[in-house]
C-alpha cells in the first residue's frame, strides 16, 4: 500500500497523541487498533482491509488473544494506517519520502526469525567442476527447469524413505548449481522459476540438518530459503518455511517462539494462495506448539481449525506440489501426536494406530517416528508389554534410516521406561535402544 492513491491513514492529531506514541513504541497493536477505532474512526473491517488482515485476526489482536511480531505484518500495518516508520522502530516508509526520491526496494525485509539471525552457510566452489561449469555456461530452458523440479521431488521421496544424511551433499551441490545458473540468467520468467527452485533446495537442505539435530545450521538454510522466496513474493512458500521453523522451535522447547512462527506462517499464507490444504497443515503446526506449551484449549482450537480447513479442500484447489503430502492420513496422525503431547493417550492412541495402518510402508522414517509415538501413548496407558513391542518395531524401522531425530525420540522413550524397569520386556528393549544410540 505505497501508491499515491491509497486511502488516507490515521489523522495527524491521533499520531501526535502521547497515548498512541507510547503504544507504537511498545508495538502494542491491541492498543493501536483500539485507538484507531475510538479516536481515528477506523472500524475493525477497515483496519483489516488496509492492513491486509482478516477481520477475525484484527478482533483477536484487539482482544489481546493474539500478538503481532512478524515484521512483514508490522510493515503492512504501518503502511495501511500510515504510521510513520520511526514510531514503530522501522525505517522510513516509502510513502514518507519525497516522490522524486521514492524507490522500490529490491529485496523486501525478511520475516522475523526468533533466534538471532545467522548468515547463510557459504556455498563454496567445488574446484574443477565449478571451473568447467563456468566455462561451459548453462542455457536455461523449460526442460532444465522441469528436470530440476523432478530432482527435488525425488529428493523428498528419498528423504521420507531413508532420511537425509546421505542425501545432503547432493542437495547442497544442486543448490550451488542453481545459484550459479541464477547469477547468469537475465530472463525474468526463468529467474523467478530458478528463485523458487533454489528456495525449495535451501529448505530441503535445512530440513536435512534439522533431522540431524544440527539446529543452527538448519536455521541458516531456512533463512536463506526465506530470502529467496521473499524476492519473488511467494507468500505460500514463505509460510511453508516459517512452518519448518515453528516445528524446529517446538523441538527445541521454545513453545512461545513456535506459536509465533506458526501464526506468522498463517498470516503469510493468507496474503496470497493460502489453499485449505496449506492452512490445515499450518494449523497442525500451531497445534504442536500449543501442545508443547501444555495449553489444552489452544491445542484443541488449532486442531479444530486444521480439520475445518481440511474439510474445505476441493479438487479445483491450486495446491503447491510441496503441500500435497498433507492428506487425510497425515492429518490423522498429526492430530494424534498433538493429543499425545498433551497427555491425552486415550484419544491419541487409536488415531496414530489407524494412520500407521494405512501409511505407505516405503516411508520408513515417518513410520519409525509415528510408531514411537504409538508406543509412547501405550506406555502412558500403562500397557507396558504392548508399548515395548511397539517400540521394538520403531527400533527396527529406525535402524533402517539415518535420522538422529528419530534416534533421539527413542532415547526419550528409554527414559520413560525407568519406572517400569522391573517388567521383563523392558531390560531387553533398553539394551537395544542403547545399541542404536551408541
């Protein structure tokens, strides 16, 4: 909302009001919206329209049920309500500058990352291969783009089946290749496609490091993926990467950060192209975060939202390829995991068991992960013998994949078994887990 035809923002007298200045400096958007309504004549639907938010989201902010920390949303509010950048701790906004000096930024500001930002991991050359590649050059064609996209789909399939450790060098190599091609390509249509492919490869690289529990390196690649997606204004993919960061924060016991990132992901998805399937997936990520915080009401609310969105899915939806994995089976097992994290094993156990019954047998890592959660719910129900048998199946699956994340979950299960050390099946299982973790 930076053009000269945009509707006027808040009146000058309100922007000079000490109460508004204080609210802006604190980024207290609940109070900012309340003052905009009571003293500026902006009703909730108008705030939603000019700030590119949903009316329900504005209502949640005004009631204090939702906070805004995502920089993209903060910038939209500043532009929509015409709040000078310095009041919100932002750079001078485009519409504040003299018309002759106005310039469109080449690279939009990246969405908020909760942890301190790290520069992307360097992508050094590979000696002779790089020299020959530079000398030969690369002519981008639709066939080249299709080949690169097919490679990404194959990488994800192999990651699901075997884990990402052995896959990572090939993915990083292809990311380096695509970035080199991007530097040499001038055609805007091809550049956009290459940006999207590079963003997907950077996210996949981040995911392999996340699965290896190398969180700082994972975040650096996720950040690079965000940058690439923002350069082409691919809001749904920005949402996808933020969802990865939310899940990572959940694993790191940073529940509040995970919630913030999941909500930022939903905000991004709703900007453009947020299909019901994507919004359902993002809602389950929020459910995981609330469950980690042991907030039962918020978890159930997020689960209900996920099922509501999933029920809206239509064959005519233009779903991105990277979210099509989120099917009924995935919704069922994610619901079960969120409930299991809350400690509601009675509700969780049949959901996870049903998902495992119909889940593709080729997805070894997913099945190992889900089998672990089934064992955990069974142990919570004090069926020690069954839980140990199920955990044994998870061990067999974990031995066939290279996933430190799954191994760590089994290590957690070993700790949960301590109160049942007297039970005959426990000692053997504990020994097997120890061998796998060694």
